[in-house]
C-alpha cells in the first residue's frame, strides 16, 4: 500500500519532524497546493468554485485560503489513487504514528470498507461496529485515512464538491455513499497546534479566501468633478467603472432630496452579473479611496452581513426615522448611527433583492434604502465604526499612510466628504494629504520653437485639484495692472512654498543647461488666470515682468483661449494639460490669449525673479 504525506513546500521543518518520528515508514511526499497562491480567478480556471454561503459552524469564520489549499491537496491525491488503481494511506504532516498502527489490520478491514479513518475526531456520536471499528456520524480531521479507488471516484465525481467547503466538512456529506469505518482507537494522533500552528485557521483577515470578483462603480455624469475618485483609484491600481458616462442626469440637483437615478443605473448594471460577486459603490463627486481594492475585499469578508453601508452622524432626509435607525445599532456606541448611501458594497444577489422595488430617478436614494433597511428583510449592516468607510469626520487624518478616525480608532479605506462648505474643505484637505500637489521632478526638456521649452510639470489630477482649491477663493482683477486679468495668487491657496521649492530644485537646472550662463534668482510671482464667457475672455498682447516664465494649461475642456506667440509663430493649442512651457518673458516673447469661445479656461502663470529680491506676490 502506498503511503503519501501531504506537506507544503515551504514547511520543511514540519516534514523533517515527520521524518524523525517515522523512520520505519516508507512514504512519498506530495507537495500540497498552497491556497495563498490561488486567487478566485485561478480557482475558477481549475474548474472549481467555492460555497459562498459557507461559515464555519464552530468558529463562525469564512472559508480560508488554507482550507481551499487543503481541499485541493486531498483532491489531487484522490485523483492519484484512481490513476494508480490501488488503496493509498494519506497522512498530513502533523500526523504521529502510535503502537495501534497495523498494516495487516488495515488490509483486512479494506475487504469490507472502502474508506478507513485512522486518525479522526467524532463531532457527534459514533456507533461501535466491533472491538476495533466504529461507524462515524460526523467525523472530523483528515489527519490519517485510507482511500480506495472506489471511494476516490465517489469523491472526485461529485459536482457539488466543485463548490469547495473545508475538506473535513465535505467528507461527512458523503458518508452514505461510502463504505466507511473508523478505528475506535486512533492509529495516528495530531501534533498540538501550539507546536506547529495551523495553515487553515483564520488568524487574520488576510487568511480569508476572497471568493468573488469585485466591481468598483460610481455615477458621474460630469467626469471632471470625479477626478478625486478616479485619481485615487489609479493610485490604488484599480479603475472605477463610471455608470454615468454619457448619461443625462435625471436625479435632481442633489442639493435636496434626489439620487434615485443612481440606484436605477446600478440595478441595470448588476442585472447580468453573478449573484456571488460584489459591487462597491462610491459617490462620484465627493469620495476617494485611501486603500486598495484588495484591502477592501478582505475587510468585506470579515462582516457577518452581506451588504455594508457607510454611516453618518445625521439622520437625513427624514429626521422622523432617527429613533428607528438608532435602535438598529443601539449596542454600537459611535456617533455614526444613520445609514448613508454614498458608499456601500454587497453581494450582487443581495443588492438585486434590495433594489427590486421601483424608484423614480428624481426620488431620494438614501430614504429609499433606509426604509428597506428598517424592514429587517435584508442582510444589511452599517459601518458605524468606519472600519471600511468614513463619512465626513472633521477629526479624520492621514496617519501612517492610512485614513485614521480617532473617534473609533479605525483605519478606513474610503472617504466621503458629504455636506456643506466645511465638509468640502475637509474633503479637499484630506485628499491633498493622500494624493495632493506634488510636482513632477524633471531635468529633461524638449525644444519646441525659438527659445520655447516644454517640460513635465504637473499631472492632470493635480491640475484639477489646483482648480478645485482655487474655486474656493475669489478671483480678482489687480488694481493698476497694465494687463489686467482675472487671477488668483498661489499664496492664497497655500501652494506658493511648494512651487517655489520645486522651481529652484528642478527648473533651475533646466534653465542653466539651456540658457547657460543664465541662472535663476527665485520666483517673483505665480497665479492662476481664469477666463469666462461673461467676464474676462482674452488677454491682450504683452510681455512679462519675468526673467523666465512658466505657463501651464490646467484644463482643456473649452474652445478658443489659445496662448499665442506671434513673433515665434507658435501656440499652445496642442500642448497637453499639466505640461509647462518655459520662455524668456521680458523682451522677445510677447504673447496673447485669444478670445474664449466656450467653457471656462484656467492657466497657471509663473514669473521668475529678474534680480535678487525681485518678488511681487
């Protein structure tokens, strides 16, 4: 009879310990399937799925990576048994032989039974067969057992087995199809977990097997306002699916009740999706991610319910529901007692049921969901601790690279800055802390025309963020300016020092290399010019009070408003957003901005000092 020992390749110490206790036993080692190296996509490619409803009946924990690997390891040995067409004694590497072991006895009993437990634990009550054997009722452990080709075929040909549960739990479901017995006194006993630990237990959330595909979605009918969410997702190596792209918004102004259109778009999106997969929804204009989709997935596996909503301090839009909503979370002593619909995630099958009742596009989505929640008919939970989602919290901060809420001592994965002006300022401040205005370091440049250089300077999302910060301030015409423009100094939005530092670290070397022996004295001024159809639409031909000027196009969703250099026969029409033009501003490079035809134009102008102490801002 062949003996096979299952061992993870990186657990050599366990194999060595096994060998030291079984010097008389002839065996071969089977390299176990490492569940840590199998994701859900890989598992499906192998022809398997998992039982998505599985929860450990004793520990109340979800399926673990170790349990998936353990199941597949035994499965592969069962297939090997069929191929060899002979019985196999299968041992896990923490099995220890004792003086009850007898090959002769096993060979004798295999004449009657096709599956023998040699090391097992009865979870209910077994029935004695004779002095040596018992009939198991609910046997645990596959520590040591003998399987025959006949019984192996029963196990591997079961289509239900392709929906994996722990292998210890799978075998009891097949007892009525096997001729099974177990030795009343085990021939093998397990090593204490205190010595070796366990590769199948849920020791942390990262041991859970992520058994779903996750769809991160938003509704942003005007994508330029969703730059925080889109950019943060890119930083977290994911891409947000925008259900609002190309859609005419019919959900109201969102300054009052509304938003039913979001639910209808989500309902349409999930209609053909697999029920066991997961949808993550984030509002389009005032949310951003602070952690990865993988981390969010691990946290979701830790919840006991199947749909998780963010929560907030205030009951809106119907204050009359406050008492009922608080009762649902009365044991959770946090300030966030009320369901907020701006961030949620859930199993798609459960979301289909949650959103099955009709809602008009202009009805309030949050009220709709709150009423569904209060029915108690859905597997729903509020993230009242901010374990995954944090909705406007003035004290939330970036701490050790994560979003930290000191009120609940939780590190969240996504932030929703809903509310008034103070909430929007907090949203912008937090976003800047995570993904803020960091200029692109460069010493490389491209020569575009006579003494006009192009360098990498800002990312597109950084440009959008600068516009967002500027729009919170007032643009003004500077009194006495010979070339008046509607502008705003960078110093007013807290960006002057960062720009000045970057200019001297990176741009200085570019200027020195190209215009040698010219060198920069520092920055004289930096300001954003705003062009609008009903206000300033153009800028007349002029020169700058600047040694070397930098010009950055902050957006391009407008027509007209082209920066032109008549003497050089050059314009910035085809220059990408975020790139910086460098040119000598005082004499040779007069320039103008042509009339704006539509939209709003924003540009950043940077003036360098002409001599020591030449500062104008």
